[in-house]
């Protein structure tokens, strides 16, 4: 009987993770993937940034203990590093396993606000994207409302001028019926933020709601055109 109960609870937990992954995928990954595919870029990797602001008695605990708890829940092993400045305290753990980089952070500001952060970066195209997104959400969700940022990164083989980069950005925006909110065009890169009805959460940029950003620039390290599609904004360097 105990074995059956344990198996039942395990299956329930797995089912919850799968349901959560499907929910996050429908709400966030699918529209961003649609926009990315419209650029015709070759997938290179992804970056996920999740964070929560802790409330109540839990926000007053030890930062090293908080980040160690996150590490256990994320199945990540690493040394706790601590930093302290005039207006913040921080404990973090960095780890790289099987092509995935994970950074766990517990940070407290001088105001007393305490944040938990889980960053996950994959470098093997989009392999593990759904599972990683579900992991970030499921680990942080017990601590409060999860704020999630996702960036998909890829390349096109030929260097482009700003007109061609603008055309690629427009293709991505059309694919998800996104309205332009803010944009920058230079001789080095094109970056446009906008709002699509297919993503139901937003951030604010200069007083406007935004939930998608597309950027294009030539990456001299890759010797290829770098394409980034992110929600609510791109969180990688371009």
C-alpha cells in the first residue's frame, strides 16, 4: 500500500510538472517560437530568467540558506559565493551540467526587498527548452508570482545591412501580429520592441506595454548574423 501511495504521489508530481510545462509553453514559448521561426534563423540556444520577490517571514532568512534550498530543488550542485555592497547583499551558485548553465541567486536590497532568481542558459539549439522553462517556473512558484523572461537565439549565415535586418524583424512581428512600440536602427544593429496579443503578460517600456522584442546584428565571433527573439524583452547581449 505504501508503495502504491508513493508511486501515486510521484505520478501526480510528474503530471503537475508536465501540465505546468504545457501551460508555460502555450502562454510563452509557442508565440516566441512562431516569431523566431518566421526569421528563418538557425537555432543556437536560449536564455531563461525567472525571479520572484519574497514576502513574509521567509524574506528575512539567510541568503546562503535560500540559495542552497534553490540548488536542491533544481538538482544543482555548487559552491555558494557571497557579495555585499552599500545597498545590497547577494548569495549565488553557478553550475554547468550537460550543456546547461544555471545561476541561482538570493539577493536582498537595502530596502529589505528580497529576491530569488533562477537563470538557465542552453547552448544546444533549443534542446531542453520546454523542460528548462517548466523547471524554472516550478522551482520559483512556491515563493510568489513568477516573473519570466525568455530569449531564443539563432543565426543567419550572411551579414546583413540595416534594411535587410529590418525586414527580418518585420517578418517576426507579422507572424505574431505584433504592434511596434519602440525601435532602434543603427549601422550595427536593428532592435524593435512590441506588443503581441498572443502573449498575455506585459512589461512597461517608456510607458508602453511590451511583450516581445526582436534584434538583429552581425556577430563577429560567430561570423554570422545574430537573431534574438525575446519576451517581454531580449535579455542577452547583442
